C-alpha cells in the first residue's frame, strides 16, 4: 500500500485480477472497512473489469465470487418455499433470514440480493430451518418464528418500525399510527406505512398484522387476499372498517 495506507494502482489491478496473496487481501479488507476512498476505487475497478470482459463464462463468474468472499462480503443463499397460494422466494445469510418475496425468479432474486450488497447463491439445504418453520406456521403448528433476522438493509428508523412490527403477536394486530407512537414518532404514520410496506421479510416480520387506523386492511405487498388469509389463519377477527 502507499505511504498513507491506501491502495496503489498496481495493488488495485492485482486485487481485481485475483493475483494477491491471502495476507495481502486481508490487509486490504481491514483497511477498506474504514476507507471510503479505497472502497470506491475497488468498486470502480470491478465495474471496469466487468465492462472490459467480452464474455461472461462460468469461470469468470466463479472468479468474481471468490474475490468477493475473500473481501469478506456475505453470501445469501436463496430458494423457494411452498406456501398455500404458491411459492415464496426466500433468502438467508449467516446472520439470518434477509429476504422473502411473493413473486420472483432466480434472476430477479439474485439481482435483488446483489443490490443489497450480498453474494447470491441458489441453494436449498442451508434454508432447511426456514422451510420447517414456515411449514409449521402455514399448517397452524407455529405462531412464533425463532430463526434470526438479518436487517442490514434497513436504516435505523425502518429497523425500529420492523422490530416493533415483529413484536405484534399472532392473533393480534396494530395500526400504522399506533406503531408511529410506539417508535416515538407519533406524526410519522405515513413514514411508518412506507417502512411497513417496504418490509423485506414479510410473513416472518408480520406486516400483515398492521391495519389502517380506520379498521381497513390497508395495503400489502403480496395482495390483500393473502393478507386476509394470513390474518384468518391466525384467528384474527377484523374490526368493521369505518371507510369500507
């Protein structure tokens, strides 16, 4: 590295091409944690390397994934779980479950995880615990999920909203305005609605248990039919809406 500790052009090129020893890669990773300049330089070099690569062979992809692993980026394994209405797309890292999507595909899920800064890998065995817990939930044998959550994509406000949402017990419900009060932002009910609507882990973080203040269902990423199904599965008796 240079005198100020940052990557030189030669080191940057060798890093992207996979020509550095493990000890050198670790030193760069440790330095890059606190150096935005080097993080930007590495990402720019990667992008340039991708643009200059005229073919995208399996070997190229494997080399890029090896580099990203060596730099300490997290792997997210993803696959499908059968739900009563069809497939759910699910993904988890070594920290916990990070994504559930109602409608997706291999390519769409991989792109979404890439956007989250994760390395996507299609797998099934690593998701066995999540498969089991969801199956127990849909069959009425589970009301509380025990699998850890990975909410790294959420900012502090969204995290607070999602954690409060996760605390709503099965068989109960809350409202956007109530959650706004609970997180100390009573006037931010619209922002709460946006945070709940952007919930990356629906079903497990039960945003279906959040209703509109007037008693209506509100919105739901999976559609209102699925929201109603989940509430009925949990034995929720919906209030009569003043707006419907």
